[in-house]
């Protein structure tokens, strides 16, 4: 991919982050998301590329979005597949909390999986346990495999998950050792 595009993409996420920041702590996550989406779209449409959003966000939550299949760019130049989340952490932004992000990933045409807008289960581990994760297995079994590979007890692992309602049951089922912040019992 053209190196100049990477610089342009950093400007896109900067614009989205600044637009969302204007809504920090105002209690309106949709307005924050809409501001970031509009800023991201405006910036993307100024870039010399033939872009397509292949992974977007918002359809599930009926939130403002750059939609899957949306064409962006000026319509000439390199063909680019784009994955976006103008604000990852809209609730945190609305509540005035830190650590929200503006996210954009890009690659050549057809380099990303074209999937419908949906929540996916994801499990991220360090390189020392590469190859130990099997997403067809239950979470606890994967954690046991990781602990074994690292020569640790299951109770010695530190596991972090997003505090989202869709994760509460998993947290409740698997939080048997200790909780550092929010714990569901």
C-alpha cells in the first residue's frame, strides 16, 4: 500500500477523534459517534483512492455509521479495503471517561473478510502462546491451555474483558479467582 495513504489515514482518525472529543462527558453517545462518523467520512472522501468500507460498525446498535459497502475516496488511485470504528468506546466518551479510540485499518482490495455487522467473540493472547487458542473450545478450556503452555496455574493468569452487558454471563461463569475492578457474582 502507498505510504502516503497511511499518513492520510492518520489524519482521518485524528479528525474523528477530535470530533468525538467535543462530546466528551455530555452523556450523548449517539451524538459523539455521529460527529466522529461525519468527520471520518469527510476526510476519507478527500483521499485519492478507490475505497470501500468492508467492516463498519453501527448497524447492530442502530447508531451512526460508515456502512458496509460504502464507497469512499475520490474514485481514482489505489483500490483499498477499509475497516472502521470512528469511536471505539462511545459509552466511555459520553460518560467522560478515558481510553476511547478512533480506529481505521486498511489493506489492498479484498484483503479483509467481508462480514455482516455483528459482534464476534475474540480472544487475544501474547506470542508465547501462539497456536494454543482454538475458538471452537470453551473459554475456560482455552485459558487452561494458555496456562499450561506458560507453566502457570489457571489462577495465575490475568484475564481482561470489556465490561459490556453481553459479557456479563461469561464474566460471572469464569470469574472464580479475583476481580480487580468490576466483579459479577
